């Protein structure tokens, strides 16, 4: 049942190229130059007229929502707010009729997300679900939605659900951007073509496994770890830290790289591993200077870089290469080595990878 893998988590990490293809199926039509998601087509006017998109989710799904915030704002120029469902539901939030609410949930059963959806519906907002489990409570409670089609995710730590959520939300943003005319035609076609390459690029990123395992062996006994990223990869830093916490029980924190100097940099010394997501993209020079700041305080740098990178390589203690793609799609690749890193560290620490302590696959109680 684990398909030759030691754990469901590893199997699911390796399923990602195919899971992403399944998310694309019938929707990403490069030859025709279109993206077609029936739930979006049926409600295109609502998305086009949205004054704001509110994304509600928990945990890893909330991180996918943060990536989507950057993508929707860039592509479709719609203001986005990403909310923890548990905070949203108890806050007396301002929800206006022209707000579109997107609820993201792998299981479709998360109690707080479900309650937040009900609240949003009472306020008259249109609520769209992004779920993995077909027929789940959230998929039934929302007005419309689209499934990620990642297939069953058994490991408690979410992996393929995350990358397929980002994939689906990216497709949605492209469709809406095209309809609204907020993205140049040439850019739109280029994204369709680049998206189609993503499954192969994820497969290539998975080839970092042996290198990541060797790095895991060096840091497996670290009591703490910091993850840094900027822009589209800031949420990936949060997700990398969450994966490490939940399955290896190492205290980890994710930060936007430039926030370091506002406090967390005080934590840096020669015992602190810092995972920096530093692909060649906009603000690359900024992340290079963030790395220099950490090096100056003797922190240990594990950098995720674009294949062929030289500048970060010269500074970092370890580098993990990912293939080149456009900035907006880079979270789909940068996530892969971070999943593998947490997996290998957890295995080396004899942790129960698929069933971490204190956690349940679907959180149906608040
Ligand atoms: C992390 C993880 C949790 C879930 C969260 C939301 O690996 O699995 O943080 O992401 O409980 O669950 P869903 O997406 O089912 O609503």
C-alpha cells in the first residue's frame, strides 16, 4: 500500500508530479490557450467583480492561501486577505456582499474552516471551496468549488495537498486575470506553458533527495531551526518550518527574510541552522544580503537555490538546487526539498513520520 516507500509521507512527496498533473487534467489546455475550471466558469462574473478575496484556512492550507495571496494580487489585481479560520469566525469580521471567500481544506472537514464558511454565507458572500476530499463537508457547504484531485493523503503531514492547492489556485488566478485583462496576453500564454512543465521540474527537484538526506544527517540533533524566504517563497518558509515541527519535533520558525533584523537575528549563533529559500528571482540581491547578515553571526546556512547559482553557493554551508522557473511558480519547486528535509530528519530521530504525536489528519473539533 505504500508502493515500496517506507512511509506514506515519502510516497506522497514522490507522487507530486502526478498529483499536479491530475490537478491540471482537463483544466490546463495549453494548445487552446485556455484554463477551464467549471466552478470558476460558472461564477466568473462573481470573481471578476470581487472587491476583495478572503481566503480562510488552517495550517498548511493557510500557507497555500498565503502563496495564493501573492499570486492573485499580482495576476488578477484583486486585494486578498488570508485568515486563520479560527480567528476569523470569532472576530465579528467585516464581510461585504462583493467579497469572494475561498476556503481551502485538504480534508474538507476542518471544524473551524467549516464554521467560518457558514459565517461568510450568512453575510451574503459567495463562498468557493478548494478541497481534496470529494464529497467532504466543506465541499458540500460551499456555493461552488473545485477539487485538487491530489488523491488520498494518508500521512498526517500535508505534502501533495499543499502543492496541488497552489497549482489549482494559480490556475484560478490565471483564468480570472485573463478575464479581467490584468495580465498581458503574452505573459498569460507563457505561464500556461511554464505550468505544463512543472510536473517534470518537480520530478527534477526530487532528485535532490540524496543531497538533502546528507544535510539532514548533519542537523538532525539541532534543537532549533529558522526558515527564511521572501515574496512568493515567504509562505514556503512558514510551511518548511511547520513540516519540521510537526514530524521531527524540532522547534522551527519561518520568517520573511527581511524581518530577521527586527528581532529573530538575536537567535543566530554557530549552532543555529538557517534554511534560506533563495532562488534566482526578483529581490535576489536582497536575500543575498540577508544571508550575509546571518553568516556574519556564524549561523549555518542551508540554501535552496536555482540550478547553476554561484553567488549564494559561495556563502552558504550547503546548497540544494531546484530547476529554474518563473518567480510565481517557484513555491511549487522550493517546497520539495523542505518536505524531504523534514522527512529525513524525522526518520533519523526515530519519529513516527506518518502519525506524529498529538496530531490528527482531520481536525473536526475546534
Ligand atoms: C500540516 C497539516 C495541518 C493541516 C490543517 C488543515 O501538515 O496537515 O496543518 O493542514 O489541519 O487541514 P485541512 O487542509 O484538512 O483543512
